[in-house]
């Protein structure tokens, strides 16, 4: 079965991405090394998060970036995959915003269970949450889904989307058994479930319908702030 995990508290986790600068600045080797820490798919995300949740590191295996995002409006983010520390095993995925130091949600799948077994569709949105002036949503995909298109109030979301189809050695490293897909989006402003549509495409662009949105109406900090960028929040 799928096991929901509580949201990661900002007090529990801190993170940041430092970009490499040009030229010589006289910085120490340690500082230069920190600046090279950027999200890379298939690599550990722990260098980006000095104090990660213990849940992410207690399982057997690495804590990997399954997808990476850099967006000035909603911040840097990653889909984080890791082995469940529970005695029954399994694997977990978290949608984590590195800039806000916030997880919009995370879920774990027990061994032998498909991620999307309860979606009643090839994919679904299973969580939506708000932090500052950003809406986060996340969901799972079957391997048959090759592409998704997220629309907000009928308009395509051009930025802030991450999609990962996880296969092979990566699945095994994080405690999984079968290929699976996961997606997440961070959206500037306050967005409600009824305003979201996720269109699914399969092989050769074949339409697979829309992903159900299993999330209740969310209370936003300020309706009037919707649409502002992260830097304006």
C-alpha cells in the first residue's frame, strides 16, 4: 500500500543551492566546493541539504535526485527518492523545494505495490499544499505515460514542472522493484484543485485522458497575493 508521510518541517530541514562563479575570488577550497553543489539527476541530494530529515537517510541506499528544477519564480526543487527505513522495506519519493526548504508532500510504496494502484487512471494528483506564495502539487505516473501537460485555469503551465520516469538501477538503489513515474509542480500564487487539469500522453502522443486530482480545497495565506513571484512574497 501507499503510506503518506507528514510534511517536512522547515525547522527540520535546511537547504540551498550555490552556483559556481566566474574568475578567481580568493575564496577558500571549502567555499569553492560548496558553490559546485547543484542538483543533478541520479546523484545524491544530501550535499544540498545540510540537515535532511532522518527519514530520508535511515533506509538502506542513497538519497537521490530523480528530477531537478531551477525556476526563478518558484525556486530550485527536486524530486527526492530514497529507501523506506521501515522494516517491511519499500521506497519513497518527496517533492522538495530547495529554496523554500519545504516539502509539499511525500509518499512511500510498500514492496509489491504499484505507485498508481489507487489512481483509477494512468496518473493522479495526490497532494496539493501551499507555502508562502507558492502552491505545490505532486502525483504518480504509470510507465505508460510519456508526457504530461499541466493547465491552470485552462492555461498551460510553462515552468515549474518536474517529471521522472524511474527505471533500472535507480529503482533498485532506492528500494523499489518495478519502474514507476512521479511528477511535481511548484506554481507561483494560490491555486485550488478545481483550477488544475493534468493531461496525459502516451506513446506517439496518444491521449490517455486526464489525471484525477485527489486533493481538498486549500486555505491560502493571501488570495490577493496570487500571481506574484517568490521574490515578491
